[in-house]
């Protein structure tokens, strides 16, 4: 049986020496990476390779082996040079944009390389053909290439838990070539956000001169893909911990002590990237603005000790303590302090109870790869209450859009958001918390592992995944270069829900002036073909777009009209004998359900229920879909339950087929982009795989490369690409 071998700097347990009897004891390691991977290892026979803290004695080795943990022995001085040195004094600060804290030494880099090599040797002894080796984080960035060179016949995955900085910053690293090449040894490189993957690919292009196509870098030995897979958390375990009898008893005790005060909570490793000093300034500003909060709120800040061997961390502890006592000195009384600062690690039950207790969770890193605390808080709020205040510099912000966003450097703005959070009523708290919680449940750590491993194992298999949501400006930067220089470019744009927002009545979704202007300018560019690729009736498209320089595909690939020829042509044979029977069924539902309507297209019939009562409409739609599926089993049709529509359409017409037709007739294209928002667009996304750029509009799972939040974000993207192409002429 092929196995999984995880590799990370630290094992999920650390060996400590008991001060009284000198015996070795195992304690759980704290931190984001361990929290993420522990569920994977505990529930399988996966091996975990890592450093245990000190050299284990025989007894400890046995205990580790019982838990499938494999220690990598590293000499203490070499470990210091590698861990405190290169990993945490060069890579960590630089990758968090703290250039002034970064120091680079060749000696430390040699230690870094040696430790990576020790990992490679240990893994080589364990690995069997067909195994998967999954390497984690910035301590081991040379390891994928070392493993590749050993020709072990294993798949190699890599995941970076911290940000990958913009190329301007990354280029500072004196060993940048080795680090970039190190990662390229992997088959799949995962990062938390699309932005980080984009940064990596830009650095590969700029530093190594290697071009990626669709996030894929082809090398002689293999190809390396770079993908965004934001880490999820173990929502079920978090829930269990926060509801355990131990947690309940903590909660009762704490509630009694806190009384009628609101609680604001901070949980961070004591790391300069977590923005603790700025957080304290914002809290102080809150008290200055509204002194009442000093009495009505308790700010509990937990800080877990970390990297005490690195110089930059030593002063931080002192400074934080000093600030806390200053604020407590001004705003506290002999029996009540507004800030309760604890320099300690707490267990899972107590942490869960604190998350449940906190009215506000204040997460404000100046830069963070993702940030699990924000997700943990959301996961524990089963009551739908609580407010998350979240820094816009945490990677998690792209999945937690309903949080109150802050720029940690803007002290005034942050204090204002804290006050808004404290003042917020349950209704709004719930409206914001509930969708975030559903997202955490849907994309928990188990789904994360499954998606990463599925993608690693079957790069070409369509997997159900949620593409990373990106800002149009970021995507425009990625696409504009290629689009601008392309001699022949193709834009395949779905209309409803993609280029144009949905409206209640489908016939009212006329293109706005902005859309017409955009399409006209785009379609007038030399070498650019713009296809409206829609499910709409061809007569309808004709009416709206007939006079503009665009091409059209109607009824999900059944009809085509090019701008050179105003005639519509079918892309396959028309078969419509099924229509009268289906029309009768749909009319029946139209009569029975107020606010619904039937649309008659040449190759399809659609029952629209956007204007119907939501619950009633959904119910009828489910019933209708299942009735149609059963009764039309032997007909040449497909039944689609789309975005508040149930559509029956002639089989065989798909947007994917239409795309092939376009490429054959007008291609090949140097650049192609397809966008869409529903199942009919997924046909196309799955079909083209990674050959062209694909963008899903709106949230949810999709085979597209990336997602944009809304039609207006798509229009912004297209405008930006247009301007860029024009400016180069
Ligand atoms: P970290 O920098 O360690 O992780 P974070 O994601 O917040 O940051 O994870 C911290 C973990 O430690 C959380 O699970 C939290 O509950 C726990 N923790 C913190 N303080 C604690 C305390 N006092 N007592 C008990 N537990 C405590 C790195 C990256 C992040 C990325 C993760 C995962 O820096 O950006 O989110 O990896 O990829």
C-alpha cells in the first residue's frame, strides 16, 4: 500500500527534559502547521518526519515510533544555524516583508542546506515506490529538489504556510536561485492564496527566466504546478473541544468573573508579525476615544512563547508587557484591569471556551500567511454570535469577507472598527458570522487534504474544488502581459451572472452602456475575438448585440453567429420533437407557482423562478427537476437545474463543443480566456483543463483556475486588460 510521508521542521510533539528528574517527556507542539496536519496523521498510517527538539533516548525513540513519528537527528549547533539562523532570521522576516529584520549569512545557508539534506536521507530510507512525500513550509524549501534528484519514484508535494512575497522583495534573498529551484523539484506546490502563487511564478520568471503556462512549469524531468489551497481547520474537533464538559466548566467560571463586561480576545504566538504592539496601541486609542469601554470591556490577550533563541523576539516580550502595564495603569483600578495579558499556552478545552466567551476576536497581524486563530474562532461560534475583527494582511481575509476588516497600521481606523464590533447587535453579528461558519465547515482541513492530494495524484482529473477568489486588479496584472502581446486572442464571455448581474425578469437584463462600450472597444482591437457565449435564445442575443463587433454563441453552444456574417448557423442537427411534451409540463408548473415563467428557445425550454417566493420556488424546482429527469430518460435532452432556472435543452450542445468549433475555425490563439458562473460553463472549464485561463464568477466550487466575486469585478478586469493592451500599441 502506498503511504504518505509528511515532512516538516518540527514533529507534532517536542521532547522536553523534566527539570526534576532529567527524564525526557513528550509535549504537544503548538502552531499553525501542527494544528493543520495533526488530524491527517492521527487518522491514517502516515509517517511524519521531523526534528524532535533534542536527541531522543531509546525509550523516547520507541514512543515516537509507536506514533509513526520519525526523528531527524541534527547536531544542536547546526540546528541553531538552520532554524534560528537561516529559516527565522532570513526567510521568515523577508517573506513577511520585514526586510530590516532580515539578515543573511552564507554559513547559516550551509547549515540550512545540510539539514534539508539530512531530511532527504531519512526520507530516502523510508520511501517505497508509489509513496507520496508531502513537504511542509519554509524550513525545507530545498528538500523537494533533493528528493527529485534521488529518483525515488514518489510523488512530491510541497506546501508553504507563510506568504510568498512579491518578486521585488523576494529578489533580495541572496540564495534566491537555490530556493526557487528547490521548490521546483515538487510535482505540486501549494500556497494559501492565489496572490502568493502569482508572486512565486513572477519570481521564477524574473530570476530563473522560466515561463509558466497556466501555473505549470515544464522541466525535462517533470512538470511542477503551483496552486492555491487555503488550509482549513478541523471544525468538528474544534466544536467538540469547545463543548466538552471541561470547556463548559471553564466557560461558567469565566463568565462569573467577567460579569457584565464584554470580552475581546487575542490569541497569538508572540511573534512580531502578529502585530501585538499595534493591537495594544489600537486598544489604547479605543479607550481614549470612548473611556467607557475601559470599564465595560475586558481584553484578554494570550501570547504563546516562540523562537526565544532569535534576537528580534527577545525585546518584543518586554515591550508588550510594558505597554500592557502602561494601559492598565492609566485605565485600571486596584480591583479591575481592562487588559488581561497571559504569556502562556492554554489547552484545547480552555481555548475553545475562550472563543465561545469572546464577543470580539481581534486578529491583527501585520502580515500572515493565512491565520488559523481567525478560522478557529469562527468555527467555535455555533451560536452565530461574536464579531471577528481581521487584518487585511492575513491570507485568511479572502475567505472571511464578512469580518470587520482593519489595516493594523491605521490605529484610528482599527479603534473605530473595535468600537463598531463591541456595539454591534446580535442580528448583524449573526448575519456576518453564519456565512463564514458555513464556509469553514465546507472547506475544513479534511477537504483541504483531499483536494491537495487529489490534485497531486491526478493533475488532469476534474476535482471538485473551490477556486481561489482573487481581486480583479491582481488578476489583471497576471493576464495583461500575455493578452497585450498576443497576436490572436480569444475572450469567451458568458453573459447572465458573468458579464451582467442577474435581474428578476430575464428579459430585463439588457446590457448597460458600460458593457456595450467595453465590448465595442475590446472587439475593435486588432486580433481580438470576443464571443458572447450564452445560454440565451439566439434571437435575444441578436437584438442586444447584433450591431456590435462581437461574435455570439447562443443556447449553450447550439447556434453561432460571427461578426463577418449576420446569419445564425446551428452547430449540430436540430432535434425538437420533445418540445411540445416538455412545454406542457413546464406550463403546468408555471400555472401552479406564482411568479414563474416559461421561456421558449429554439433548442431549449426554461422555467424561470427567480421572482417566485424563495421557499416555494426551490421546492417546486426540485420536484420539477426530478419529474423531468424521470420522464425524459429516453429523450435526446438534458435537464439542468441552474441559478433559479430549470432548463431542458437538446443534448450534445455544450459550450465546450462550441469552444472547439471556434478554435478550429478561428484559432490557434496565443491567448484565451473563458468566464462563466454556472454548470453549463463548467462543461467548458473541465474540457479546456489548464490550456486556457478560466474564471468563475461568484463563490462556490468550480473547475476554473480562479474566481472573481461578481460581474462588476469581471468588467473591471476586462477594462484593465483593455487599457493595458491599448497602452502598448
Ligand atoms: P502561525 O504563525 O503559528 O502559523 P496561526 O495560523 O495563527 O499562526 O496558528 C497559531 C496556532 O497556535 C493556532 O492553532 C492557535 O490556536 C494556536 N495558539 C496560539 N496561541 C496559543 C496559546 N496561547 N495557547 C494555545 N494555542 C495557541 C503558520 C503561518 C500562518 C498559517 C499557519 C498554518 O504563520 O499564517 O495560518 O502556519 O498554515
